[in-house]
């Protein structure tokens, strides 16, 4: 699973509990996109989460 190259956000794990209280494992995935960015004056493709994209932490190419 990809991680955000800026903040390090990735997948989180926990337990899903149904209405009848049966428990099973669950994975919450971060909303990560493959984006063309400017890094040190060069264009690179990075995996970045959408919260970093919206906050302006990444300069898109």
C-alpha cells in the first residue's frame, strides 16, 4: 500500500463490529493519488494524500 511522500499517512488497521457484534479485521486506506510534482526544480511522480494536495504542501507540475 502506498504512503504519502509528504506526511507519511498510510493505512490504518482496526476491528469492524457489525450490528450483531461479530468482529472482523478492517483496513482503512488513506486517499492517496499519484501526482506529478516539482521537487528541487525537477518534475517527479509522487504518491501524495489529498489532504496534502488541498493544503498546498505540494507544488504540482
